[in-house]
């Protein structure tokens, strides 16, 4: 097995293997399992909150197909971004830059899973949900990965829609359509995504600069990014509380989401206030880590209320 030199798209020499020796764990890594777990959870919440019912087996099939579709998107993202992943410290141990899986193998793997998940969801559940999943994969791979990520500092803002679609697909799996409630679930994730990723980007600014990825801190600077984080945190709060305001969540959710959002805003203000040294980096990490807990708790509360309502019905 030889090492073949190629000129990558960011103008640096890089190396890829002309034959793979990937293990099962390497192919699992291609699926971005941590991202997939969030997709599975939010899609399940969308499915559970949707009016009507779906057979448990078909519900499980729907969630599995959404998960596989998300994994396929991750594999195709790694296929296309292999040159970037090789440069960034955070990603250079991924299967392709590490030489464990070739780009062609990742491409074939991602395409196979994409087609399989979409067709299975369409045939066994409904074609609206299947088409929605296909569009989500297309949006993440073509619109975000191939276009937005390398061309605009708004890459995360617009591209974040792909990560916000899963609860809508879960909803569509039950109803065969979408509704205002499902758009609210989408809106929560959509507004959450920029401050979540920009907090990380502030810490990893050097990586993105080296890889020539136009993240907001690279293009607009760290001060502007801090302004954006705080602004999005403030705008996120009413969207997070919207399920209560619109009547499909209880006052308990309303109070909890208000408290969680207040903490989110406070941590964002801390990033805005602390702009130098270790204190600034620590503030970014605090928001990044809390943001994961924040999103999980919002959807966990909605899921818990749905389960309780089902038991009491």
C-alpha cells in the first residue's frame, strides 16, 4: 500500500492512501456518531410530539433511517473535507487523513447509506419524510460542505439548517407533513447552532485560519464574533420559550426554558466581556459545553411532557 501525493484544494501538499485498511470502528467514525446521537434524539422528540400515531416498528425504522442519513452526510462531509481535516489539529486523526480509509471508500460508503436510508424511509414510512431526508442530505453535503463552508463566514448560520431538520423529519414520519410546531423545533436548533459553533471557533481560530476556512472569527475578527454570539443568544431565548407561548408545552417547560436561556445569555455576555487570555478561552469553553446541555434539556423537557401526556391520556 503506497502513499500518493496530491495537490489539495487549499494549495498545500497532502497525502492520501491509495488503498484502505479501515476497521469497523473507522467506518463508524465516518458517521460522526456524536453528531448522530443529537440527530437521533431531536428526531425522536419530533416524532413523539407529532399529532397522531405511528406503529412502533415504523417509528423505529424512521429514526434508524434518519440516523443513517445523518451518518451518510457525515461520511460525505469527511470525503469532501479530507484536505481541511488533514490540516486542522482537531480533525487530522479522522479516518481519511489518518490513512485508514480512502476518499473513494468514504464516498461510496456515504452514497450507499444515503440512497438506502432515503429509499427505506420512503417505502416503509412515507415518501414525504423520505424526500425531506434526501433534501437534508443534499443541503448538508452540497449546500453547506461544498459551497458555504469554504465561501462565506455565514456558513454555520445558513448551513445550520441541515442540523435543524431532523425533528421536522421525525414529525413528518408521523403526519406526512410539517406544521408550525415542527418549525418551532427547527427554529430552536437553527438559532442555537451559530453561538454553539462560534464559541468553539473562537478557541480553534488558529485551526480554521490554517485550513483557510472562512469562519466568522477568521473573516470578521474575534470582537465581531463575540457581538454575534451575544446577539444570537438573545434572539434564541424567545424561540426556546415559544413551545410554551404557542400552547404545545406546559408552564413547567416555559419556566425551565426561560431559566436555561437566561444562563445561556449570561454565558454569552461573559464571552463578550472577557476578550483576552485564558479567561476568554475559559468563557468560550463554558458556553460551548453548556450549549450542548441546554439543547438536550429543552428537547428532554418536551419529550418528558409528551410521555407524561401519553400516560395520562
